[in-house]
C-alpha cells in the first residue's frame, strides 16, 4: 500500500504538471485532527480547474493515479448542467481518492462550504486566506424543544408500524420501519445526550460511527441489542430494547434541557405494542 506521503506527492505532481489545474484543496477526515487515523481514510481532494470538459471527455488522465479496483462517476450521465465532477476511485493497493473537479471561478463559493478545507496548492496565489481546519460544523447541535418533541413523536408513531408488520408476518416491512424510521430517532436522542455531556462541542461522525467512544459500556451494549436477527421474535426483542433505551435517554435529555417528555405517549404506545404482540394471528379486533 502506497504511503500517505507517496499519495500526496502523486496528487500534487499531477496538478503541478497540468496547466488546467490551478489549485488543489483537501477536506474530510485527513484534515480533521479529531478523526481517528487508519488505513481506510480517503483522500478527499479538489482540483480547481480552468475548465472541465476536456477532463470529462477523456478519462485516461486519471490512470496515472494507479490501478483501480472500481470507480464511480456520479455525474457522468447527469442530464442537468454539470457544476462539479467527482471521480470516486478505489485502487488495488487499498488507497482511495475522492477527487472532484470544480471550476476555478467557483473558488470563493467552494472555500466557504466546509471548515475542514485546507489548501495544498495555489499556483496563482488567487485563493483567499482561510482559517485553520475545524470540525465545528459537524458538532452535535443543541435541539429546540420542538425538535425534541418531534423526535419523540416520530419514534412512538412509527413503532406501531413495526408491530403491525410483525403481526402480519411481514418481517421485511417491520424491519424496514425499525431500522430506517425508528432507529434514526433513537440515534438522534443518543446524539443529543452526548452533546449535553460534552457541551455540544463534539461530533459523533457519519452514521454515528463514533458513538461508542462517548457512550458508557452498558449503554453501548443496550444499543447493540436493538439490532435484530432475521426472525419475528428477534425483531420484537429489538423493538422493546429500543424502547427501553429511548425512554431512558429521552428522559435524560428532557431533564437536562428543561424539556417536557410526553410520558403519556410512551405509556399508551407501549401498552398498545404489548397488546399487538399478544394478539392471536386470526384476531378480528385489537
């Protein structure tokens, strides 16, 4: 696997030799001092260019970066006007470059988007000065009372869909609502708890990947227990594990931020879920 320095040298040498490329910038985890460092980190690179058409029309120019396992070009078949052109490349040695072409006349707009951006090369000394990189844009945000109530309402409302799917023996439907609707509300509540405990000055990462770093071991184990196996009883167990963890976390958030937790919704929906779980498969009424 090529070293970080070898990759940086390659990325910059390509830019230095190509007159169309006027500047190079980078953002993402490699500019974030708080991000864990490992061999799977991408090189999130931007080439600020005089024009994009010649790059797009002949993709052979990217072959210099190495043998690829796979590549994705999300804008390749775009029917709308292309404003940026990304090449997402995974190489045979395990390195990955997410390289995006952006017109140089859009430099000011681009440099204001992400506070984790650093400038690696500026051939014309035309780029404005930017502050040192910080991940503050990704810190957990302090919720409003309305956001808290909406999160609770969505959690309890969609939990009934999970129960309905399980009674109908529609396990894919039930798991879809459990994982894609109910779980995000639980993760949001856990995110707010972490924010409270860290003065809203930390990030839990994409998909909550850093949550384990901030949660007590017992809470982490509770969270893992909310992931079901592919059978009906396991999904029921996961749903009620979610409920227990959501309830305790939401109460903590409410007490810490002086919000009101809708305990009545909690009690009524929980009783309803238990009733559905105990319902005969051929029942005609709930």
